[in-house]
C-alpha cells in the first residue's frame, strides 16, 4: 500500500508502535535473509572439512554490512574455490 493509504488506516501512534516493534523484533525480508544465512552456513560448515574458519550466517547475507570484511573479486573467488574443494 502507499504511504497515504497506510496513514488513512492507522494513526501515527500505531505506526510508531510498529516501528518500535520492528526495531526489537525485525520481520520481513531482513529476517528471511538471516534464516537463509543460518541454513547456508550450516550446509557450508558441514561440507568444508576440519581446516579453516567456520562460516557465519552473515557470510551468506548479501545486504548485511555489519561484520563483513571488504572483499575484492580475487578474495571472493578464493572463498568459492575453498568451498568447492571442501577445504
């Protein structure tokens, strides 16, 4: 719905409550991204072998900027090659 439709259906107090709730308990695509990251990290860790650092959910969350190192294309290819080789 548009912002105008939203404001026609709820008042600013209720909208503020929803914003506060979202800050405590995110929902929607952000939460889905975390769920997918947890599954992907679990699968990657189960197949990586004993050597190397364990993958974290954030490693598989393309829009999560917190705790993500800056990577260039060569870094990304090295990570993918390690994953493919199980090392």
